[in-house]
């Protein structure tokens, strides 16, 4: 199956080359003559990245592309609008250019007679705010994250593996840096990197900053693993010895799980800042995490983000090394097909959460509370009635660009992450049950992602490959199992892994610890399981009380409330978290309806919410009639250190 996929890709690449040849005759790279890319970040505090590209060329038409489909982002979200100041020069004279009027990521030039190189200069403007991954805010006064796709152009019709780039970087005076790219030399603030393919360049971001710290993790395990941290302040760098020890255990547990690695070294790149949108992005030999400045200092922040680095680390095996064939494209122009994102992201979500517990970054109780929250919110998605999980994966390019939570319960969102967690947890429980505890999903991971050790490479797979490997570990109707949970409509979340793993999903008035942490960090009230709303709790007078989501057919929706409305009063009291929680408790057991005053645009009106169930939060309750397979799944594979 894999050979067939690559044969189709070869045919597609040949067709693309034929189509592009009319605008590729000006291209003249040889193995000894790489494209040179010089990036200057000295104005990064002003959010300006300067770049100059020097290409070997010959006279004739040439088309250049700006990366559009970014690996790991699963969407055509290359930030072309932030590429400015574009100028082409050959033989010391300006060269006219034009943009394709349909494919706006493509630029055309005519290389003049006598020219053997083409210089292209331009700037990238890092945004002040907004969503996105690499396209989000990437620089401030103290640090910057350089994803090379932001500042690179490449010749059309050429596979990214076939293009060689020699990159250099200038950072602000005194700033330190880390990257998976091999360094040839550093002189002052100038860093010269060794030549690499365009694929490797885009896969190797740089973290740089004024306040910087690098810590070796699990130093006894080759190859090197490093935790690199840049922060807005020096105090934020002070991760404790116990936190560092947990990340070292993460490295050990990853090696024990897969039995092999597929990288020459691994660098965690962590930007601690409140000026970027929080997110993580995987790369083959590194990962970028943009998180709160106080992640290592504040208990809630630490608990909220403690599974992010494990998730991105797991991607080195699942997503970067083994990759769904539809996501293994030859360049950054060809569309990606995300139908298997419930494996790419969903299995990674399961493994990342599991390794968080195995390494001690998360306690087993914290894991179960997070699992209960995920199972419960997915079980309260009325969008399940019309949209199967498979469609959230196929529609991922659109869903990644939804930067609002309005009507998420009805629309559904990127559910293939968390629902994938539930599906793969259930698969692990089935394997353990079918083999009487002799095998587990760990065995599948070693079989599919494991030995032998290798350098960074891509081995595409299909669903057929996954099913075959699962059957080698434990014969079962795995194709039917996945079809029923992924392709068919399911009114309930797939909680078989919980129910057959020795636990029950229950609801009580006791707050869920994972939800409480989320409420603290995100400044929200999570009332999905009682009133059926998520409410902003903070953010100033313009946002406090804003309804972020309303679940159809639950009490708040039945009263007429909708996302975007802003709560002003509760039972005659000004809105606050305390006032709304008091009203929920007071209405319990047949009390009076909850009277809400809300503003909808310029109109203010009252709403009566009829709900008497009291506070309601999800938890996992032990079922002693069954073995605790979830406990077995969370048991570390290595001795504690």
C-alpha cells in the first residue's frame, strides 16, 4: 500500500513539473550551489523579520512559491498577507514581478539575460494578536520564535526534499538561541547553519531570547535531549528540579514506549510569554510550545499545560516519522488530506496524556479528572447528531480557522483530538482484554513506530497499515471498530475505554479538578453540564459575563440565550461567578427559576432559566467489579528517577 501511494505521488509530481516547466527555465541550482537565506531578527522587538534570498538562476521565466500548507497545521494558512516589501534584483538591477491572480502564493519573474543569481528581499510582519500556529504572534521585546516557512520562498515545481538551503540568522545583541538545525559557526549575533533541504529547514524552527535557559534531559539516554526555555523575564525560567526530573522521565518513558527514536537529537523549544497565543507545534527533531510566562511558577498554569510538551514529543514518532499518506505531500503547495487526523492527532493525544501520567507530570487522579471532562463535554455535543467524527477531520482546514467558541457544541470543533483519545484508550483496553493482559497498545507502538533507530525520515501509512498492525498485536475487527466510532453518527461519546477499563463516568456537585484549572487559566465558568453554557469570567467589563457557548436543548438555550450575549444580572444581582453559582444552588430541588438579564447587541431583556439540578460536574468513579485497566495503562515502564 505504501509503495502504491508513493507511485501515485511520483506521477503527480511529474505532472506538476510538466505544468510548471514554462515558469521553471530560469532555475539553475546544482548540489554545490545552494539557495542562500539570510534572516535578520534584530528588529524582532518591533515584530519585523527581515529576509534576503539569493538563488542561482539562468535567464528565463521563473516562478517562486511562498509556503501555503504548513506541516502540522493541517490547513492552507501560510500568512501570505504578512509578507511585505517584496523586491527582486538581478545583476544589480530591479526585476519586475507579478503575483498569480488565482494562486496568490505564487510569484512570477523573468530572469534577465546575463544573470546567474537572483536576489529577493522582503519583510515578515509578526502580528500583534490573533490565532494560528506559526502565523500567530511570534516576537516581542524579549524573545522570538522563527518558523522558517514565514520567511522563505522556493522555486515552483521542485520537491522540497530536492532543494538545498544555506540559512543564516542574526539575532538581537546578547540573545541566545536553540534550534534543531546544525550550526556551522557563530560569531557574535550571527549564526550560520549548515546546508539542509528545504524540508528540514521548515521543520527546524529557532527559539531566541534575552532570557534563556537550556537544560539537558535524561543525559544517560542517547541522542541528546534538551529543554530550551526563553521567557519574558528571568524569574520565569526557574523550573524546579522536580519539574525538570519529570521531563527527564518523559524522555525515558518515550524511549521505553517505542523502543527506538527517529531523530539525531531532540530540542523542546518553550516560549514563556503572555503576549503570544498559547499553542504547540510539532517538528521532527524539536517542538515549539508557546505558553504562559508563569507556567513553571503557577500551579494552575503548570497543570493546565503539563500535557502539551508530551503531546508534541509523541508527534516525533506519530505524525513526523509515521505520517498519514494524505499529509505526506512533496512540497508546501499541494493540498493535504486530513481524513486520518483522528490517528495523527487523536492517537498522539492519547499517548501524550498517558505519558504525562507515566512521567509524573500529571498524577493518575489528575489524568482521570481530565479524562472525565473530555468524555463529558464530548457526550454533550448535540452536533454529534449530524456530523460524524470523520467529517471533523476532513473539514479540519476550515475548523482550524474558527477562532470563536460560539456554537461549538452544535458545529463541533477539532474533536478528533480528544475523541481520538477516547477511541485509542478503548482500543488499548480491548487489546488488554482480548489477550488476557499479555499485550497492550504499547506493543502496537513498538511494532508500528519502533526499531530500528534512524535519522529523521518519513514513512507514510494508510488505514490499511494501521488495521494490519493492530491485528498482528491482537486479532479483532479493528476496521469495524474504527468505522463505527469514526465514520458513523454516534449520539454518545465513545466511553467504552472508561467503562471497560474499570471506571464509570458520573456527575456530582463536587467541582472537577481539571475543569477548575481550566476555569482559572481561561477565565471562564464551565457550566456545560448544568445550565448548558460557558461564560467568560473576567476580561474586563466588555467581556465579563459573555456567553462563549450555549448548548442546544439545554436549560439556557431553552430560555432563549445564545452565544455572544452578555449576562448583566442574576436574580437581581450584578453578574459575577459567585452570583451565578449561588443561583444554581438556590434553584436546586424545585426552587424558583434563575432570572437572567442579558444584553444582545444594543437590546437588553430578561430570561428565565428553569433548572433545578444544582451544580453538576463529571468524574470517574471506580467500578471494583472490573480490573483497573486504566491504572495499568498509566503505570510507568521505567523505574522512577
